[in-house]
C-alpha cells in the first residue's frame, strides 16, 4: 500500500505544533497543550481552522503513537468525508538520528505502518501518512537511508504478520521480478524498488543559511541516489525551508536572502530533471521567525513567491480571532494554488551570498556577547508543549560558535521581553556596509518587505530599556546603533504607535525593573506576548 503518490493533491497550509502561542487555543481550556490533547488539536485544525496538512512532530518532543486510531475513533464521520492521504494530510517530522540521541525512529515507522493497516480495515484511503520530514538534512544519503530502513521495516512487518490481500501479494511478486530484471539489464546490483512493500516520500528540511544556499548539490545527489536505489526519479520534490533557526544562527536579513536563493535553486534543479517541485516554508508569526500572520499575509506571501506550502504555527492559529484565521487561510489557499518560481541570474545569486555574509559577520559576535542575558531571560518563557530535554540525552544543540542558545521561540521571546526586537540585530550596521559597497539595491530587490517588517517589529522597541542596557553592555550599544542606522537608511519610523504597542512597552519596562529587583515578572511576560500576538 506504500507506493509513490504521483497524482496526489499538494496541500498549501500546514498546521504545526510549534509552541509559540501566547494565549489559550479556542478549542482548549489552557495555553499548554499536552501530547494527549494533540488528537483534538489535529481534528480542530482540519475541521474548524481549515488547514489541509498537519505536521505530526516526533522531533525533540513526546508524540502520541496512536493518534490516527484516536482520530478515527472520535471523528470517523468527518474523516470518511475528508480522508487522510487523499483530501487532507498528516506529515510526520521524524527525529534526525545523526543529530539526536533517540530511540523513537523505529516506533515512528511502526506507528505509520499500523495506522495504514487500521485505515485500510475501515475501507478508507490508505496509507494515511506517506511522507516524512527529515530535520537538519545535511546529506542526500541520509534521505535514502530513511527510505530504505522504512522499506525494510515494512517488509519485515509483512513477513511476520502477513498480508491477506491478493492484490498486495501480486504487487510484491511483480516488484521482485522487476527488481531482478532491472539488475540484469542495467548492470546494477540488486536494489530495492518502489512497490507496496514500503515506499515512503521524504522531505529534506534545510535549517541553516549554508544548507539553504547550497541545497542544489544535495538535491542533485539525492536524485542520482534515488535512481540508483529505486530505479527511477522521485515523483516530486517538497524541499522545506526553515525560517527560525537560520535567523537565530545568522540573523534576520541573511535568513530571508537564503530563503530566496533556496527557492531559486529548488526550481532550477526540478526543471533540469523534469521533476515537479513544491517548496514548503516554515514560518512563525513575528518577522524574525517568518512574519506569517493574519494581519500581514498579503505582504509576506509576496516575499515568499515560489512557495507552495506555508506553515501556520500555534500563534497564528490561536492568538488571533478564529474568523480572521479562517479567512486568512482561505486567502492563502487561493494565493498559493499556482506558485511562480523566482528567477534571477548567477551574478545576483553570488551578490546575495556576499551580502548575506556581511550581515552574518556582524550578527554572530553580538549573539555570543549577549548569550548570558538571553539564556537567562529565555528560562522564563513558559512551555506550551511537552518538549524533551533540550541539551544532553535527547534534544539538539542550537548555538552560535561555541555559545549554546535556547530554541528559536524562546530566543525570540526573550529579546522581545527585553523590549529589543531581534530583527534589528546587525541589520542597521549591515545596511550601512551594504550601502557603501553598492549592494543596497540588490537587498531591496530581493528583500522587498524589509521596510515593512522592520517597521512592524519596531513598534515593540523599548527605547528606554535599550538605552539602559547600552550603558552597561557593548552588545546593546551596537544594537542601539543598528536601530538608528536602520531607521535612517530605510527612512522608517520606529517605536510604538497604537495602544497595544504602548502597553507592550510598559510591560517590558516592568519586566526589566522586576528582574532587577528579583521579583516575579511571569504575568507581565505573558501579557506582553498577548499584546504582540505571539510568545516568540
């Protein structure tokens, strides 16, 4: 039953479990969402919100292995009308076994295989899950390894538990004949083939500026390895751009330029090999993590032209009124129906890489110097999901150089709680250098929403807090210069303009004073997040 899905529907709006919501979800009674509550969340995001894809996340967090069975048990009538794997989709983000010490991958495989048998027994589309997302993809052979080990697991399951379907037996028999014939006629060693014995689609997730700008080499290698191992090219590619971690590690401007370069490369590789390409971008609500929210949707989708699927994280779905969220998602589906590939020449590509490096080199020293202050504040950002331990036995290490940093949501929330939007870090000084080198027109051509995004982030700047920190810390002094130069070069106004902005400023002032007095500021921290409609 696991075969290449050549003519499948490609979804456009992917709900994720990223824990950036400040407030309580409309369907729940508290802001924290346990793994047991994720069954209801998944259903609500399909039925009430209107998403057509849901990321089932097994990376760095606890996951409910029986979620498909629970969905069918509670909401079978709905899923008979809108069938998983046909009309709406669950896509599983697996742990990266090359980065994370984990024992969950085999359980993820078995969960997907058992879910397929379960939905098949209900006479529903099967398999309900047929795609995996591999986070932190670094090499093409990692993608092939996941596909091969899943296929072996599927065949082992069939060998042990059997399959009474004559159709399945015939498919395996035919596949075995095809595999042997191909090996003899092409001179290949005997290899696996795409058949009902367990083909899984794989999505590479690129999570650094270097990986994004160098993605073409990995995709080219993957296509070659896929032909070698499976006898033909992949039916399609859904390469995934991460927006949060590249921003955390390289800064605001480099991650947006890298996204732009990656989109160009995705389509270039797809066209060269005549493979359909459907890019995904993973975005949060605040500009630093993507800027996708119901109040900014028309503007920001223009920036990500070429993307087919956009993620809407918890803050998007739960920190805005539901009618507004549903209206925005309907707009996204219409807008993303026919993406247009960004096209620009190699000279511009090289110019964007050069420009990105200017900003990154200015950004990283600031983060290293400010890491103690950020890690200290990030510890107060409240949890919204059942995350595993971040450093040590389970999670991934995020960081700049030798400096360890919190996850991107806590990182962003920490800066905003200080009253310093991280979008400005290195941006002003980077623009000044780019201007001297004649690169400003290139930035404006490819990051055409920069003014709007900085103006939005600037509404949450607490100038008094920044001034106070600048008197003590060199890193804050440089950020103060960044703010001044960004406003001057881009000719934008920075500072609060609406009541919620002024309330946010006052709350971050209170946070700073209470922190100094060693008093509890948890209430003010959450209230400030509610004002900006995102935890981080």
